[in-house]
C-alpha cells in the first residue's frame, strides 16, 4: 500500500498524466475507468471509493482540532487536462492531526463538488492533498459557494495555464486563507477520486463553505470543463462529524 501511495503522489505532485488516458465523458468517463488500465482496477472493484453522498453522520463530542500551517511557498501551477493544480515546495506546509504530521503537497479543484450532501453539490471544491512520512494520504476538501470573489482563487486562475499539459513556475499561494474558518468537518475513509482510485485515503470535508464568484467558477469550467467523479456506494462506512 505504501509503495502504491508514494507512486501515486509522485504522479499527482508532478502533474503528470496517469498511465492511461482518462476523462469525464465518453469511453474514458468514470464508469469506464476500471477497465482502462490494470492499475485502475480499484476504480471498479474498490469497496471504500470516493466520493459518496453524505446523508447521515455520527457526531462526536470531543472535537479534534485541525492545526494548519501553510506558508504558501508554491513551486509550479499545472493544467494537466483534468484540473488546475498548484504544487508546493517540499516540506513547505503541514497539517497536524491526531498527533500525526501530514505534509502539504498540492491543491487542485473540481466543478461541481465531488462529495454531495443529501444529494446536493456545491458548485466547486478545492482538494488540499497531504502525505505523512509513512505514506498515509489525507485530503482536506474546501467547499465553495457562489458569493464574493475569492482572492486566493483569483491569484491561482490568473497564473493558470490555459492549455492542457502545460505548467509554469509560481511563487506564492495564500492557501492558509482557505482554511481560516475551517472548524466543523466530516471525516471518513475513502480513495483518490481520479485513477488509480487508490484507497486508504483519509478525507476531512469542511462543513462550512467559503465563497467564490460565479465568474471565477465559470473561468475554471471554461478551461477544464466539469470534472467531478459521480458518487460511489458508501458500503456502510462511518462518517464522523466534528464541530
């Protein structure tokens, strides 16, 4: 598992395309991912796949704090054909959670959100990807609702390559601002939401959204298009809510 996670993150952090082409419509759409390449088998056979529809949760009385420390020293910004992704410098930021340190790797985006809440999407989500030294992946999902323009998104979009498979240097991204009010959250076990759909990923999903303007969301879809994986079967897994 650790080797798979490390190889997956190498691909993610470098913004490199997966071993086989995948997409969001036609013969390369999510329902076909598991058949596109042997490495993508978990997309078809996995039992704890992401995303899911969150309908019920178990509320815990003891709140487990999320301690974010994101200096925001970016490395590159990538249009990999599937999303816009900002890669951060090695060991630049960390999330301390449950006495474990998860290092910030990258942030990327989906429209609409992939996780749903009682069947409803948010119009956009940012996935902040981390990895611990033992290979464990943790993804923080920041939901966006339509409202005031978001200055962090404005900075990212301004620098984003408009064509697929392009990247360029980027110095700073104030990603800390996206999690300033990140208090209540859902927690569950899941997978990567793109091939190879690797399982064993810890998901921390914000309950309260931040805002981005309608124009900002439209800018993303003009560049990338809609890029959400449909919800998968929960298969009885527990969803914990902390607030």
